[in-house]
C-alpha cells in the first residue's frame, strides 16, 4: 500500500509545501495529494514540480480541488482545464473534486441532477 497525505489538511496552518514534503518523506509517506490552491500558489516556482517531489522520494498521485460546479460552463471549463494542466506539471494521474457546497441531505433532487450533469461535463473535459 502507498500512503499519501493531502495538503488540504494543512490549509489553516502556515506551513510550506517544502516543510510538509520533508515531514512526509521523513515519516514514511510515499506521496502527497496536492490541494489545487497550493498548486496554483506555486505556479511561479518553476523548480517545484514532479521532479522536485521525486527527489524527495515522493510522488503526487492526485490533485484535489473545488471546481465551480454551480457556475457557468465557461468557468467550469477554465477551472477544469487549469486543474488538469497543474496535474500534468506534478505528474498526477488523477484529479479529485468536491461535489457541491451543501450536505447531501440538504441537496434537492433537482440540484443533485445539475451537480451530476456538471460532474459529467468536468469528467469529459478531463478525459
């Protein structure tokens, strides 16, 4: 089994990805699931990518992010495209998103249908 930690866990802490990666490597993790916000904030750092992570003995199996499933299709396309581009930079073969901003029990059947349709759109774009 390969163990990864997700940087979204540290969203309320002032820790750099460098610190998180060193800690993960020192504590027998094999990978880091990189939160999209962290990946976007590091876009200007051209030396931070899959090769840098591999030099630490880690991989990035997945990027996770919030996609704008309740916004217009152009916004969803832009965000999905950007997330897939970032996944390529980090060598991540998978992306993960969170479906909506409300609890399942609070989501109407109509809203659930719209979210499902938008998730399908995002999946087709990622493919």
